[in-house]
């Protein structure tokens, strides 16, 4: 009799726990440093103008993306570094383990937005030609697109 009572109590407590709604976990941005090129899987020519993207978690301002331009290779040209810091305000799932990070920055030439499609944690087996796709827009047009 005690065993039957114990079994019933267990079933009722488990069914009550199953009815408690679960809170979705916050998607986290994975930190890292990347070199962005104009095309996915573009080979190096020995003198490329590229952007360096650093994704990180700040203790004061939260998630952020830092972009700077430079010359990759052995050539004697100057590239303005044009440093930019974007505050990442939204991270959403786009399916298969991929995430989209969106953020903003107030730059000298106006207000810019950044959208980072991150496939580093992708679970599906389809082929994506890049791990990261970064799109920067001002209020009217796409300013820069980069791939890693």
C-alpha cells in the first residue's frame, strides 16, 4: 500500500513540474577575433585591404563589436584604420544553431547599424560558405559587407 501511495505521489509531483513554464535562456555572443574579406573564402593576394572584427563582452557596456581596417600583406600602401565600436543590443536565433547579432554605433559620418550572422555554432549539415557575415549600414545604404 505504501509503495502504491509513493508511486502516485511521484506521478502527481512530476506532472505538476511538467506544467511549470520554462524560461528561454539568453543567447550569448561568443567572443573572438576575425579577419573580414570582401568575398567568402577569398584567397590572399599578398596585399589585401581587410577589416579586423573583435567580438567581446564588456563589463560596462555589454556585448560589443570592434572593427578596424588595415593592410594584410607586404605592400606599401596606407589604409586609414577607421576604428568603430558597435554596441550589440540584440541577439536572436535564426535556426540550426546560427545566431544574428544586431547593434548600433554613432560615428562621425552618422548613425550606423551592424548585423552579424554567426554560423560558428551551426548544427545543420548544409554548406554555408562563411562562418561570419557582417553587414554595416548607414541610414540609407549598405556601407560594408565582410565575410570570415
